[in-house]
């Protein structure tokens, strides 16, 4: 017997949009923090982390690694 929970898609478009928006939002916040930072090392550090979060957000939306779906061969 299969239930409605097991039949629904695991990674729907709405889930991807919300997840990507969250990650990109974190990246935007960190970019703002980097812009306001007074030291060069702080700017570089926060800019790098910001870029990483924005990249993860785009990958989440496009379902690329590390968010790709694994298919089972049955």
C-alpha cells in the first residue's frame, strides 16, 4: 500500500525556490556585512562566504551537486 506522502515528488519547484531564496538571502546579508567591514581581511572573508552561499542557492535551484536527485534503478 502506497501513501500520498511516498508518491509526491521529493524536490518540488516550490521547495527549490524557497531553499534557493534562503541561501541567496544569507549570501546577500553577508555581502552587506562585508561591504560595511572596515578591515581588508574581514571584507575578503565575508565576501568569500557570501559568494559560497549565493553559489549554493543557484545550485539548489538548478538541482546541481550537492543537491542533485539520486535515481534508483528498480
